[in-house]
């Protein structure tokens, strides 16, 4: 224990606005002063903040101290946001605040709304815990200056977060994040930030308006489809069921033990459809009820994963890129837009570009994150990222929307079922027309975030000259984004730190030219992908 750490902790305790977190930090401080090494490490970590306000907003563990999600941090953050909005001429305008059902979400959302209300904004709370896409919709629907969603999406149960949308209904981008972070740093202590009670709460009409727009998404007329679905203990089950019913899909079976919001996420190790085991109950239910399609939402329902019955009768989840190209093809087949644009990111499958060309549509690749995808250009009709993010409705939600994506997926699956075809048949047809595109993601989960920078720097300093037997070149994507891209004939690798999780992510792609001998082309691609994975594993493990 040193004087600086002790004084910083005491100052934070004096400025905290919540008795529970004051007592929590007092206990850790007392234990550290009594000589507990674990408590000292814990205290130092809590005081090492503040949480960084980036383009994904805030995200961190729910705990006392500046390096955690707590009411004091939310109050100071919102004071900074209010200052930033006023500086951009948005004072006294509407700001919508929503939340999921994680630990602390209700009190954090109320605190944020009360700060905005006291600062003169027309603050409005959403009516209860709701999917993030409803908040993004509400910003545009109400013509709001901004929207705040309290959520940590698919992070572990201990986390929560603070996501900010601007008046376009999209998440903020630089330089806004830096301006807001400076305003937060200049904000007074939480105890000195004004709060006003009595914030108006929006009625169910905002959800009804959102559901009405989602119900109009399906372009086909077939509705004979049996669906198995899970909300992974998040807030999406009720809204999903209502959305699908409104669109005409009523044969929906929910994973019962995962349908009610539960911030402890008791049946999954990580509440993320991408994680191994997270969708086991869903796939078991799909087999049990003889479903035609399986749907998994993440906890705040902005991501959507699809499951299908494989050729051998077993069930499997589609990869994000498989879902992305399927829905991208469907949107381009059904859109009435005169000059449509579709977009994906630099780490997603490049097949969408070939699909767009075949339809005479425009195509864009952006940096990772929907904050960039929704700004890809005019005429955007579809955007996706391989991490299960899908925007099939940019005209009324400028962000990924798992609920709307699920409705469109049901439309596609039902239309195909009526003609005796399946999603796998379409994937085969796309591969024959545009070539085999196999993708995979390797994730290195870390406890020390500096490991990510160390690994990336090692790759930048000594890049590989060949991967999977193919000569490659390496491109450093700094300063545009903290990533490296490695390319060679028929392969591509992108390595980047996750913006929302303690992971270093590596994205692999191999391609084989279009061929009628699809099984052979896929076998060759799979062999090349395995070799690429082996080489990347060796490089990354050697740098740790």
C-alpha cells in the first residue's frame, strides 16, 4: 500500500453517490491496508481507471471504483455526454435511455436519465429491459439527439456497459469518442452532478412501432415454418416471439430455461452464440420438435445466429459469414432499391462482394464495427459482420438487429421450404457461382490486455513470409485501425484486438475458384484452411 493509492481510494469513496459501492470499496481498502496481497491487487486494478470511453462506449466489470461500471461512473459519464451534446447544439433535445437486464442496468439507466433530465434534456426512459435494437429504433423514430443503452451485450455476467448513439441512430465514431472522453475527464465528482427525478417513461407504443416495422420485412408469402429459438437468458425472447408472430410465423418453440432474463446466465459459460456449448440446448430443442430453423439471439438481441439441419440429419449452427451471405443474397433478390449498396467488414468473407457484383449492386468494405458499416454509403440495404451482426433494416435501425434478422431468416427459410429447398442448398449454389469461401476465427483470450499489443507488435516486427505454403505480404493497418492484414493467393488473415472483450482475434479466409465439383473444391479449401490454422497457431503461441 502506498499513500497515492490510499488517497485516491479515499477520494473516490468520498465522491461516490451510492452507499453500496462506497462500502464495497471501503472493505477492499481496509483489507489492503491490513496486508492482504489479493486485496491490494484488487484495489490497484479498481483505481487504475477510468474506464476508457471509446467508440463502443464503456464496458467493464460491475464494481466500485473508477475502473468499473457503477452509478458514480455512469453519472460522470453522462455529465460528459450532456456537455458534449450541448456543445454541438443539441441542448434541450430528446435523449432516449434504454437498458438490458444485467446486474446494475436498471439503476444505471435511471441515473443516466436523471443526469440528462437535470441538464435540461427531454430525457425519456424505455419501458423496461428491452433489446438494444429497440433503443436504436427509438432514436430515429423520435428524432432524438442521442440514445444511451446500458448493456454489455454478450460479455460475461460480471460486466455491464454504456453504449451511445448519435442523432443518426448509429453508434458514435471518432472524433466524437475523444471529445466525450475529454468532457468526462472535466466533469465534476459524481456527488456534485445534478440529477432530477421524475424522468418520463415511454409507453409500449414505442415497442409496437418497432414491431410493426419488423413485421413488414418478409417479402415472401410462405409462413409454414417451425422455429426453435433461444434468448440466452437475455431480453430478446418476448420481443422475438411477438416480432415473428406479427410477421406470420407462429410455430415458435423457445428454450424455456433460457427465455427469462437472468443476469447470471446460469446455463452457459459465456452468453455468446459464438462460444462452444452456448447453443447446445437450442440445437437439442430443434431436433426434439423437428424444427425447420434454429435461432439464437445474444443477451441484448442485437446479434442473431442461425442453426440448420445438416445433410446427415444432425443440427449445427451456421457461421456468421454463412448467414451473412445467405441474407445478403436474399435482400438483393427482393429489394426494390434502384441502386442498392451492401457492406461488410475487412474481416468478413469477401463472397458478399461477388454476390453484389452478380446483382449489379454496389459493395463496400469497412473497418470492423457497425458504427462504420451503417456509414458505408447512401442506398445501404444490407450490412453484416462475421461476429453474427446483421442489419437487414437500415431504413429504421442503423445498427445490427437480431430481431429483424431473425424475421428475414424465417422469410428466406419458409420461401425455400415451399419449393423443397433449404439454406444449405443456397449455400451450395452460391459456392458454385462465386467460389468456395471458408472462414474461421481464432480467439486468444487474455487476462493481461498488454499481451494483445505484444503479440501484434511481434507480428509487425517479424511478419511471416509464407502461410500454408503460400507466399504472403503483410499490411499494417495503423493508424486507421489497430490490425495487420496478411494476404496471399487465395488466402487472407487479419489479426486485431477485440474492441469489446479481452481477446486477440485472428480471422482466416481461404478461397477456391468456382467449380461444379463442389465437394472437391471444399475439400481442397478445408485442407488449406487447416494448414493456415496450424501456421497461425504456431505464430501466435510463439509470440505469447
